[in-house]
C-alpha cells in the first residue's frame, strides 16, 4: 500500500516536472518562432521611421518587420558581420563598393532579381562587381547641383547660365556689382568631394572613367587602388580652373551651411552648391530660386546624385527559402514607387534610378528636366577614402597650397597609403543579446542599453522610443566609435522629470500608444523600451493599448513618486502633451555624448536585461 502511494507521488512529481519542461520549452519555441517570422531591416536614418517604415509594415501585414536604427557607415556593418550580428536587410547612405568589399561574401547576389533588372544600366553598373554579381541597389536620388537666386539675376540683368562659360561670366558680372557670384560650404568634406567629381561627371562616366571606377571599387581586389592617369589629372585641372573662375579662397574654407544660407537670404550670394531641397526652402521664403546642373567642358550637363540609401540582403537568407521569400517581399516593397515617394520630403522631387518608378518632378527642378531625362544623374564615388582625402586636397587647392598637378599626386598617394590606424577597446561585452522583440519580455538588447543608461542618469525609471538603439548587443570588444554607434545617431536627447505614479502611467501610455507630433509605434518592434518598470500592452490589428504598469511585481499607485528619464528626439518631446505639473529638464546634451563619456574610460559595465513588456 505504501509502495503504491509512493508510486503515485512519483508519478505526480514526474508530471509536474514534465509540465514545467514543456512550459519552458513552449516559451523557447515561441521565441524561436517569433525570430523565424521576423525580418530585420536596419534603416540608416531615423527620418525613415516617420512615413517610410510604417508604410512598408502596412503593406506587409503578414510579415513582422523589425525596423532598427542602423548607421550611415559601412564600418558599422563590418563590425556586426565580424561578430555574427549582420541583419537581414541593410541600408546605408555614405557608401561605396570599395568600402563594402569585406561584406561581399555575406550578401545575396541580386543580379537576377526583378528589382535589379529595373535599375537603369547606366546606374546599375556602379553597383556591379567585376564578376557580374550585384549585392547593393540604389534607392531614389537626392539631386545636387547649383541653387540659384533668379531674383538677383533679374535685378542686375545678368543672363542665367546655360553652359560653363556663361556660368563664369555670371560670377564675374556679380563681382562687379558687389555680390558674390558663387561659393559653398567648403568646410565640409562632402562639398569638396562632390564639387571635384561634379565638374568632371561626364569624363568620370566615360568608358575610361567607368573602367577605373570598376577597378577601384572591385570587392575582390585586395590591393589598394589609386587614381588613373587618364581621367583624373584633367579632373584636377578643371577643379583648379573652377577655383580661379569663381574666386574661391581661404575665406571660403571657413564657411558652414548656415553662413551660406544667410548670405543667400540677404542677397549677398547668387549661387551656391546644394540640393534641390534648398530650392523649395527659398521658394517658400519668397525668393525666386531655381536649380542648375554642373556644366561640363564638352558642353554636357550633369546632376550629381546621392542615393538616399543603398540596400543589400544577408546571404544567410538563402539557407531558408521561407525567410528568403519574405525578405524579397520586403525588398520589393521598399523599392516600390509608393514607398520611394515616402522617403522624400513633402513637395520634393522623386528621382529614381529604377525604370519602374515614374519621375515626379516639381517646378523646382523644371530647369534640369532634360538632364534628368537623359539619365545624366552621376552617382558620386563615396568611399571613406574619398571623403577624407577630398577634404584635405580640395581645401589645399582652394587655399593656394596645391596646383592641379600637386593635388593629383597628393590625392593618389593618400589613396595608396595603407591604413595603420587602430583604436583601443573601451567596452568589452561578455555576452550577446538579440534585438528581436519577443511578446513575452520585449527586446533584450534594448533592455541592456536602457538599464545601463538608467544607471548613468540615476533615475528610478527610463522610457525610450523604440528607435533609440542600434541593434544587437554583441559579445565583442567595442572601440569608442563602435560603442558610440550603439545609440541612435540623430539627436537623441534625455529629458528628466519627477512624477507621481499617475503621471508616470500617463507618460508610459503616451509612449506606448503614441501622441500627436510624437513617435507613434506602428509594429511590435517599434514599441518603447522601459527600464525600472514592467508593462502589459494589448495588441490589436490597428494599435497598442497600455493595460498595466508595475514595479517589482506590484501595480504602481497614483500617489507614488518617481524620477523619470525619457529618451526622444527634441521635436517629439516638444510636442509631448504634458500638463502644468510635469516639467522636463534637459535636452541640451545628447544621449550619444553622455554615453561616450561613460564608456570612454574603458571601465564601463553593461547592465543585465529584464523582461519589461508583455503583449496580450
């Protein structure tokens, strides 16, 4: 009898153990299922979270897309790749095949896809590897050329330029009446680089130019490449002539963008190098402004273009056909006409490199419509080397230190120099945490960052928008640059306040459900990150609703008091619907600066994650 009873006890215990195992297994399987169903997309700019990302998710209701803040730097993705954290889909703006070479073997070949086939051959050639494969595709163009004050041309009866000679004549004519004909913000590397290339876009797009560019950019080329001796010497001669013709000098090297805008607005400047966005800005201010191309020596006209970003897919997707198909659906949607139209600012032109996307030109680009229709949209060479070397060399040309020959030799030698720079490790993460959002817990990587920052700020609670952090926390040694890239790069600021429990619940509600003028979550991955508290959120097809807020397992009471830190960009916090009792301090120091200050000594320790959110 006793034996039977004991057997029954053992049976019960065994069933309990099995039940616990099954329950824990279910949790694990659920997380794995969520991971398998999620396609992770890194967007290089937080601006893309406003209209672009929500639109893509809206078009793909059956695919959970995890949108993560990426970085405008391929070094960031190289680091992720080296440490096993490369996402499914990558976007990058400051890009070149030259810099992307170390990623080539880890990216899908898109050359046979419909989206690649739709790209005009003249543009696709800039992204084609020497073996014919294509890993990256450009996504619509930002046009760069000359922003021109037509009011000043009419006032002084100066003809609008139609070629290089009349451009120079206009500069000389304005000089005689005390108005600067042309200058630009040459304190910036991209202005130096783009002027140098834009003046020779025709030659750089020639057979010889493309041949050199292919060799320079080839990911399989293991040796460093300098400039060729056919196209580039003449490019520096044209730059030298342009400097003389426009009167650029040492004083222009101190000009920033705000200085240029002020000169233009006050009628002291007739033309500057800029984007088509400047045309709309000044038209809205009542200044009759137009946009002109780069005038070439051979009489051709070209526009310098920058893809808003380039996009690539992780080759691991090919190991799982279901995930590959999902990722291709996401890519197709990202490159669709309607999606591309949500990238550009309201009232701006949509210039696409794809034949599947119709040009949508406003009045602001009417004077360069023929140039666009001829596909004379040169895509800049934008390797890290070209940014840094262009700034150095073009600056010395403007200051008179280099003539064309010296500039060519210096540029070439700097490209050939081996990079000997190295950075110390300032943060050594002993664990890796995924940035995949799980319905029972939230985002582990984001939780690590939020908990660490809550400690830095010394707050009871920290609330951060869902786009505050940049992906996985990797088991790796971070340099200061890589550690800095863990924080959203675009003006993320910290705001602190002392709140009652009732006010805290209202604050959490605003971040979870969204508010007018603020960041509104549009899918699971975009929900806010919390530290120091836990929440339950009800999910419907249309939105998210806050159900419960707890701390240490107990519901927060209205009369409790908390110190709270909120992380958001200034424009979102300016719109925050706080009542008179809530005052947010701070916003003057970026979170990025605070974070860098914390990790720079090399003694920083990352906090452990916590389960901060449950979806019901």
